[in-house]
């Protein structure tokens, strides 16, 4: 692993990955992302694997099974949906429905109950009505997110949507974005506060703002602040969480390792993580 403890597999739609297995075409085998993750999990010294960004349409059985069966695959997934309205999803050419997305989420959480989700949302896409936006709020409430990135639609020259009928006024876009972000921010804050009192493994990878402070990432991608000696840099340490904000956690080095925590992502999905 060249000393790396964590890797992230990157792609615009990384779960559509299909690569030739050793032996090339003669072997007649193709690896999907799930198989690639399983192979990487066998690399000595590699303790954490992540991937981003994914598309609901390409979340296949093998990849979902990897979430259940590969301990190194972290329990955090960025799964963009953009809208909760089937009509808007079709206009965006997403090639899935809100129900398809929910089924995928349910399968993933059945495979990995402690899985935290993040997503992307666009409000004010041309033709979006109050009913369409309400469908997005409903989806967010039902799924519950640990983080999310949300934006107002902005026209891109040369795209069909830029000249489509039903352009949403800027004031309405702003109002919808504010309402969506209020819900997402409440979910993120609740998710983080549910971690207080738990102990979790954190990869300490950078210095904090205070002398002697380090910052790392939890399995669920939260920034975790902790006072730690320099020899902990680049290592995974068990951190007891005692404080939380909407965007990060803070704690102290645990006296002894603890079992992996399972924050109740789905326990109350109406309150639940980051709105941008």
C-alpha cells in the first residue's frame, strides 16, 4: 500500500467501473467495483477504502454485498439523487425514479446498518413546481442524510434546460434552497450529536489550529478534533467523542480500543447530516 492506510476510488460515476482482470481479454473476466474493492482489501497495511461519486443506477448486487462483507469499506456513501420528484428526475435524464433510489438505499442499509449517506440536490430546475419540491423534502425526510450538498439550478449555455419552459424565478429558488438546507442541516446536526458518548476509530491526518491538536476523519467522514502527541499522526486512533457541532466532532484519546460504533442513522430519519 506504499504506507497508505486509506484510499478513495474516484470517478464521475465510479460504480460503473469495469476493468479487465489479470489475464486481460484472454481471461474473459471483467471486474466491477465490488470485485476491485475486495481485491484492494487484501493489500497489506490498507485499512480503509472509500469511493465517490456513485450513481444509484449502477449500484449492483456485488457492490452492495461488499458493503456487508468487506470491513475495510467505510460505512459512508455519497449517493446523489438531485430531486425527489420523478417528473424532474426524468427531465434531468437521471434514468431512475425516487422509488428506485429508496429501494437502493434500503438494500444498502440492510447490508450495512450503520451506513451514513450523503447526497446532492438541485432546486429550481426548469419546470419544478411546489409539488415537485415537496417530493424532494419528503424524500430527504424519509431517507435521512449525514451530509448533503444542495444548490440552486443555474442555466448552462448550450444545455436543453437553459432554454426550457418553466424557468423558476430566482426568489423562488432561493426560498426553496433555504427550506431544503434547513432540513438537511438539522439532520446533520442530529447525526453528529448522536455520536457523543461513543468511541470511534479516527485516522489522524492533519494538524489542528491549536498547539498539540490533530484532526482526522471518522468512518462516517466527520472531521474529528483531538489533542494527541505527534507520533499519532498518520495513524488510526480510538477517540471518545464528547462534543459535537453541526459540522464536526471533538473528543479525547480513548484509554482502550472500543468496538466499532453504530450511530443510529436510520433510528430517526426525520432529524438526522451537511448541507452546503
